């Protein structure tokens, strides 16, 4: 269990709790529960029981109660997607996102997409925010406007050249309306596709379907931008061939036209003027190639890229990953100047636009949308992937208990009664140290397995 050097570096309170946990009668079960959550940083605690009976005889086929667990509780993973909050659950979320996006690119019959989908026109598009003022950056082969060639890890990257003239209000309000911009963009995209095909919108829908999967990412300046996989399908979705007129060139042209059309109006409020929000002028659209086509924009690369950013949020800009109630908290949390000004702008604008809930989303720099979304026909769902994993674990558990597979037993012959109650969350300091070590060991095992797999493929 223990790493002597690591234990020696613990503060006295944590060390005392580590020794308490290690010496407790239920330590092996505590360790097993934490390992089953993958070393979750903030597990949910449940109390309760479940029993499965034969309806005809009343015989108990299986029963479980948390009364036999250490502390009378069962720990389950929190499921938080943020890597800053729970690396373990974020890893699972990223994996699910990867398989969801990949299934819509290479095909996976188990996930609702045939392998023929690789022949459908598909692109990787990036939609960005407009400028709210000049910022420190790394332009190609040129120094920044400030005259310096910044290294990649320079802390000033993305911060304004002149904070006093930067449009902080515009930046957070744009983030706050980014989801509406995306919604209108998808509406206009289908209209532009129809126009370029020389068809009415109804006729275009009868011949084709546009599917997408997208993820939101924060730029260093704190502005949201969206990465999207956009694909042409036939009228019945991924299982049908796109019409003859559906091409990458037409889709690319329609994406540019749709982005240029989008406008979202915000009425004036008090001293704050009316605004019109639109996309920035840097729309990047690239065709997605099949793996092995000597292109950087491959199916594998796109799926990995989207999965990577599905677990990151505004904390990558230097802000925090929890709600902030007032400006005084910013000083206590030592938030850097640029994200601090963005958060303050949210707090200042909250009274003027109460329906936009800017105070609630100040820690997200105003953004209040979903980080990853997809159209219905793109591929499988995250819920379906989670259910497959849950069913697999349940099958393993039943096999270990010698119980029959439910598929072999008519459902009407079994009765399951369960009662669960939320009993808290989190770890004690000693349990938190144990979870971190388990999480590290799992990560090392995964990396070792990956290296071995790569070595076998290379051989």
C-alpha cells in the first residue's frame, strides 16, 4: 500500500489519518472500494440495500447491504468530467467521448454507425470568437505586437496588451451567448446546404442529413471557441449514402456562409449599450482523412483532440473550477489579473442582465452551455456507453457470485427490490492520499499497457 518516501513527506494530520485508515479493521474493503472507483477524488457515499428474489418461491437469489461495509457506506465514482476536479472520472469521460466521436468517423456497428461511414464527406471545423482587443500572441515567424517573441509557455500569452481598453464586458457577454450562436449556426448551415444544392430545404432534408459532434474549448484569452466534426449522411442517417451532390467542397462552402450569417442581438440595458454578437473571421475548415492518408487531420487525431478538450474548462485560463460569489473571493484565491477582470465583468453585469445568470457562471467567464454535444444521428450516446460499461461490470459480478445471466431467466420470474440513500461524499485526508496513490498506479499500468501494445504493433 504505502510508499515510504511519500508517507514521510505528509503533514502530521494527514499522516495520522493514513495510519488510522491502514490500521482499521475494514481497510482491505476500503481499499477495494476506492480501487473500484478508479481512485475517484470525490466519491459519492450511499447507504442502502438490494435484494433479488424468485417471484414464484420467494427465494432470495442475491442480497447486498451496506451494513457490512466499513462505516456502513458504499463509495461510487463521482462522474465529474473536469480533470481539475477528478482526474480518474475525467479519464473515463474522455475515453467515452473519444469512442463516441471515433464511431462517427470510422464506423462501429455496435455504436450505431456502419464502417461505410468512412466514405461520407466529413470535415473538422473550428469557430472562434471575434476580437475584444489586441492580446499577446505568437504569430507565425513574427514577434508579438509588443515586440517580443514569446515562448510557448509564456504566462502573458492571451492577456491584453492594454487591459484598460480591452472589452471585458463584450468578452463575457459573447461567451454567455455562444450557445445561441452555435444553435443559429446549425440552422443556417442546413439552409446553406440546400441553397448550394439547388434544392428547397424540404427536398434537401429528404435527400441528406447533416450530422455533427462538437466540443467547446477556452482560448488563452478566455474566449470560447468550438471544434466540430461535421458529416454528410443520406436521408436515413449514417446507414444511408449521401446524395451525389454532397461533397466536402459544398459542405465547406456552406459552413463559411452559415457562420457569416449568424447574428445574435442583445438589447441595451441601463448604461450598457445594445450589442450584436457574431463569429470571428477565423473559421478553419479541414477535410478529415482516413487514418494512414499522411494527413495531420485524421480520424484518430480528431477523436483524440475532441476527447482531450471534453474534460477541460475555464480553469485552463487561470480561473477556478467552482462558483465565485463576490470579488473579495478573487483576492483570496489569487486569481491572475486577466481572468480576474473577466470574472469581475460577469459580477458587474449580473444586475443589468439578470436572465443571463452571469453571477452563477462567472467562474466559467460567462459561458453557460454544454461543453460537448452532438446531433441525434451522429453516433451513439454517452449514456449508452455508460450503460454498456455498467452491464459488463454487473455481468462480472454475477459470474463471481455464481448467479445466472439475466438474459437466461425470464424477467417476470425475478423481482428486485432496492433502496439507496445519499450519505455524503469525499474522502478523509488519509483516504484521499490512498486514492491518489491508487489513481497513480492505475495510470502507470495503463501507460505500460499502451507502450506494450505499441511495441507489438511496431514488431
